[in-house]
C-alpha cells in the first residue's frame, strides 16, 4: 500500500469587491461628516454625495449642512436644505443651529418662522438653538417670548431647556439676571450646568457675593464652577479673594492659571503675575499672550520682548489672537520697538495676515507715530474694512496730518465705504489739528443730513475743541447749550481750556460753575481758572480760587511724560527725582534753558472772544 503525503495548500485571501470597499469607506467618512471643518474634504464628499444622489437622504443632509456651516459656507448649506422637499424638525433644527453658529441670527428666526408656517412641530432642541442667538439686553423681550412658547409646549421636563433659558436671561442685563434667578429657584431638578449657568449670570451681572453664596451651596463642583468664580474675582480686581480661592482648587487647569496671571497683570502686579506664570506646569499660547501683553501695557518693553523671544524659542508660533492682543498693548503704551518685533515675526513665519491682524498693525504704527509704516501696511492690505480706514484716518489726524486724513476720507468714500460715528471723530480731529474750522463745521452738520449719523458726545467734544482753539467761544458755548444730551465734564473742561487760551475770564467763571456741579473735587479745573486770572493780573481772584481749592481738599496730581529709548520706557513728572539719571537730566534741562533764553519771546495773547455763525 502506497501512502501519498500531501502538502496543505494555502487558501487565497478573499478579496472584497471594489464597489463594497469604496462604499464602506464613504460610509465611514459620512459618519463624522458633521464634525468636518476642512473645506476641501467637505467639498470632495459633497461631490461624491451628489454623484450617488444622496443629498436628499434624511441621514446625510443634516450632516452635510452642519459641515458646510463649520466651513462658513452658509450659501451652500441653505441650498442643500432648500433641495429637501419636506424637511423634518431635525433638519430645521440643524439649519437654525448653523445660522446661529455663523452669527446669522435674523436668518435663524426666519427659518423658525418658515418651520411654523409649514406646520412642522418644534421639539426640545429647537428653542435652545434659538436662544443661542439671543445675546444682550436688546434680546430680552424675545427671550421672554421664547420662554412663553417653551412653557406652552411643555418642554421644561428636559433640563437642557431651562438651562438654556437661564444662560440667555443672564446675558440680558440686571432684569434678565433677576428672571434667571426666579427660574433657577423654581427648578425641581438642577444639574451642574444649571448651577454653573446661574453663577456665571450673577458674575456677569456684578452680583459677586450672591454668586459666591451659590457656589458654596453647590452639591458638586467641576472645573467650570471654580473658574467662573475665579474669573469674577479677577475681573473685579479682588485678587486677594481670587488667590484664596485659587489655593483651594483641587485640580487647577490652564484656565485657572491663566485667569490668575491675567488678574494680576490687570491689577498692575507684574511681579506676582510672573511668579504664577513661571509656576505653571504647562503653558499654551494663552498665558504667554497674557504675560507679554501685561508687560507691554505697563510700558516694560525689555521684559515683554524677552518673553516674546522665549515664547518663540519654546516652539510656539503666535496666532491671530496673540498678535492682535500684543499689538493692541503696544499701541496703548507706545512701544514701537516691540510692535516692530512682532511685525518682523509675522514676516519671518510668512504669516497670512487676515484683516483683523493688519488692522492691529496699522493701529499700532499709527498710534506710535510711525505713519509711513502704518500707510505701508494699509496700502498692502488685500482686503480692507471700515476699521482699517478709521485706524489710518485717525492716526493721520492725531499726528497733525489733517490734509492727508481728509484726502483719505475722500478716497474711502470713492472706494464704496460709508463712514460711521468713529470715522467722523477722526475727520473732526483732522480739521481741529489742521485748523480747518469751516470744513469741520460742514462735516459736523453733514453727519445727520447726509449719512443719518446722530452726533454723539465725542463729536460735540471735537467741535467745542475746534471752535475753542480758533477763539470762537460764544459759538462753542451755544453749541454746548444746544446739545440733545447733558454736557459732561469733558465738554465743559474743553471749553474751559479754550477760555484759558484766550483769557476769557467771565466765560471761564461761568464754565467752572458748571464743572463744579459735575465734578466738584477735580483740582485741574480750579488750577486752570487760577491760571486764567493770573494771566490777566487779577491776583485777588487767584487767591480766592486757591482758597476754594483748599476748602475742597483737592490737590492736583503732577502730570507725567514718557519716552521710549532703547526698548525701555522712561516716565517723568514735575520735580521728579526717582529716575537714576535725574541729576544729568536736570543739568541738560538747565543748559537748554540757558541756550533758549536769547532766542525766546513772550507770546501775545488776545483777550477778545471771536464770534461767527454756527
């Protein structure tokens, strides 16, 4: 008998058909389509969906609308929705949410009204999505209407619904917070979101003690609970209470640390801010931005620049938020050197600047007096908005380039941009600094007549300054008296300054009476009137004003000037001895004084009050 041995044969792998693999892959992609923020990927999937005629599929259509909304393609999202013959409540809710995510709040309510007209019943998700669109005091009555509809439909059983109402009411000012409290107290069941929403509302409404009381009563707390109260203390400047709470937080996260660094920075305690920053277990762009901006706002250019270098060495590249925040701090403090360093960093990383970043650069250069750089960035912008034009125009105006500012205003209108109230502040300032009195008057009256913009206090302030500088004080006074709102201390102070310039004693006395009623303890006003009397040689009245000043206990603080030298800001005040080189500085001042005397002259001041027509 012969035995034959046989080798086991390897079976060939079973291969799935090509059509099955592709379909399976598409299904996997479609499963997470609603989370996709990549426009190219979404468009590729959209093309495949259309090819397979799946765009009307009730499972796929909502996911596609959500993805297009995340990619800021609301036109396409609405088109997908309109292609559905009988959209259900889920599809309506998806589009409402998409509109709110893209700040199309009015459109969200139009979709809701269409839903009502078509007879599609709402569900417990519809109203919370609509409530997300209600943000601010102006929405209060609409929130109340939605509240009534929720009550009528009986959706309070889903805790997500009353939580959304509490959140929306809390954004509607004091009255809204009061109603949010009533709703919170009436809830039979509360979860941690209910407590956190109510505490956040109280913090926003300035009721910090009440917020802390609720916080202490919470049955359980999460990171949001701790950070909400911490943020409230930091924003209120209560850093001792903030630190006490911070020490008690069981699990501090990046938000907790960043809030403390921000709070101490705003409070001016950069030493404590830096100490906490250094102790952070991990640092993202947010705390780096806070600490650099904090030093920049305080004029501490060297520290800010050193930290900016350290941030880059740590491998962190600035994003839009970081750039805008640091540039804004540079603009506020006049730190041109640091601002230029940030600009160089933008160029180094070939950062694609959006309009907001370019606006921050223009604003920084303009406020720091580097108008050529500001104009270079402005002219190089591919897309300008009204903020861009206003920043450049205001920069030119504030640095005495009145004609260029008005030329830019004309160019702005030629390019199709309509001015707003901020534009006219720049225009009127340009006229003031360039001495274009009649032009300024014309622009002021054109605001409401030609553009439908009602002049506000700041525009009247510009006009008082414009007329006052040219000596047309009676016109300025008449304009103040014709204001539709009560003139504030700045308006009267501007007029008093004009009285001083032109030695208008009687009018100054009258203006000071108005100022005392508004701001009785301000020593600057008394000092100004005293100087007016001194200029006319009326020493008895000078003595009387000084006596009045003593009775009120007012004491004028010394004025201060600052200058940036070698990336360091130096501040000086009258009779200042604190600067390490004060001795050499005073020697130089004395030398300059001696050199100027031979060429000096006393300016002739006219006591006449000009009159014109306004």
